[in-house]
């Protein structure tokens, strides 16, 4: 069957149809086009209801300074690191790990009309998860030695069920997004001095007050790994391309 109608709907030319595209890019283009075609029909909003979740990025000042900057945004898939992570839980911990802003990267806030640089931490929580959560595994990364993208062949474990409660927004008024503006506390400060803006893809587990980091052992509800997992392992062919997106039901 011809796929010309599909690729034409993506805005691709004949030449672009023969260029290798990232699977995540293909998925997003397909979802966006489906959502657009559904507008004005009985199934309008189906793509959003099935695949759209919300995440909360934050910067929280330390040292007794009561200021939190929050940003809530939609997501349709999550990019997870494979290198150095043995399973999905390791990847989610890496994705939500807290980063401390200090030294030259201190966070700038305005107090009494003056700019003040304070220590802070930034991270990301998941506010809501969609009925179907799409995960994009970062199986390719830039290799400095060979100056090209290289495939990561590390063994990686999936589970039939996963427990994502440790990565959800804690029940704390501090993490309630105001109806107007994006900052709470003493003032609406600026961004981190000398650091990138808060971005879900760049943060690594953000911890609430009095919390400890989660352990490296999957919860008892994790279930059993799916098949022989993916990558590495005896008898597996490392030249076979692993699935770069893995749809699974959120628990």
C-alpha cells in the first residue's frame, strides 16, 4: 500500500520521504495531523485525552528564602536516558533528579528593589499522566571520539506494570501553580544566573521537604520484566534496532 498520502499530510516532499527520520518526530507529526483532522468532528480531542499529560518544572530557593518559580506544561511523550540506566525506574529517577544551582549558577531574585543571587534547586514533577504514556528511549547519542551519532547497546529492562507515584507532584501548597504568574513566595525573580532555563528534558529526582531519594530497587508492584528486555545480554544481536518508542499503560 502506498504511504504517499500519509507523508504528504506531514508536509514532506518526495525527496524527504526517502530520508531517515527520527521515530519520535514521526510520532509527533502523526499525532498532530490526526488531531488537526479530528477538529470539528465527534472525535475531536481524542489525541489529547489519550496521550497528553502535564508536568511541573520548578526552581525552589534554599537557605530560608521563600520563593518558588513554577511552570506547568503539556507533554505527549517522554525522552528517557538509556546510558547508565538498567531499567525504566532508573531512567525516571535520572529524568526527575534535582539539580542544585549554586556558585556561578545561583538563582536571581528581586528583593526590596535589588537583585539577589541565592542557592536554589530545580527539578520536574509529573502533574498528571495520560491513559497511554509514550516513552522515547534515547538509544542514540553523540560519540565525541568518532564525531557521529552512536547507538547505545546497554541492556535495558521493561516491566509489565510500573509505579510512577514517586515522580508525581507532592501534596504541598508550594507546588500549586498560581492563577496569574508563575512565581510564588517573596518575589517574582528572574532566571538562574549563568544556567539554562528550567527544562524537563534537562533536569534529573526532585525531592519535596523531608523526602529521601528513591532507592535503586523497583517497587514490589513493578511486575516482571517483559521478555528478555532490550539490548545487551548473551545471544542478542546488537545490530538489531531496538524499539525507540514504547507505549505502555500508566499505573
